């Protein structure tokens, strides 16, 4: 079952989404989850897209959305990302450096690229609730990128992307996790 909040046009099955996901990650040289892990996570995501591409996100407390997956035809994904970044709600995600650069072209901000990027990213982590990273060990590198350790997948380097609504919300949120600087 795909999330009840999904907005998919055309006939798209869960296996179709996994096919787009695994093909996209294979073509980009990235690692991807096996089918069973993807299928366990999918019911917890909201998905928008069509047979050519999709973007998936999950809700956090306070109406914050985290982008958890984007895959398929780059032009389709670009259009979907441009649509959701314009929504009037906080939105963020963690992606590869290449995808962070692309996301900036359709309205996202990559905090690690800001003049005080390390401090901005550290501030985000000091204010993020446990659900933001699913209890994973996350370290802010000197360049503002994140090292994230998965028990079953190993370490990976990612960059935060966010819309202005998310950054404004973080600026107003009290520190709950201690300093990451």
C-alpha cells in the first residue's frame, strides 16, 4: 500500500516506484536499499509523482516535512520538487552534494554553502527532534556536510537542503540536543 496521502497520477505501483528508485541510484553510482527495506518504509511516506518520477516525504512534528526520496526522470523530479518547495510549510531533506546543488536550482537552500554554513547546520542539529534523523548518529563536518552512520548500511555523507520556511522555524526553535559546533 502506498500512503493514503499520495498524489500519484497514472497507474503507479509500489514496485514501479522501487524500479524508478533503484534505477536512479544505480545510474548515479549511489547505493540504494534492497526491495524489502524500501517496501517497509513506503507506507510511512507521502508520495507525489507519476510513472516517470516521484518525490516522497514524511511528516514530522509541527507540520515539518522531510524529503526522503526522489527518483526517476530528472525533468519530472525537477518539476515535482519545484512544486513542493513553493508550498507554505517547512520542508527539508538530506541528499548527496550533487543533488544539493541541483535542489538549489529549484528553490531550496543548501545551508552548508552559506558563509556560516557549518554553524547553520550545527544549529539545525541542535534543534532537531529525535525523529528528524531516526535516532541515527549524525556528525557535522567542518565543511557543514553531515556524516550519518547507519547500523546496517555503514556511513554516508549527505548535505541538508531546506526551504526558507524550515530555516525560519529552526531559527525560532530552542536548542534541545546540545551544541554540535
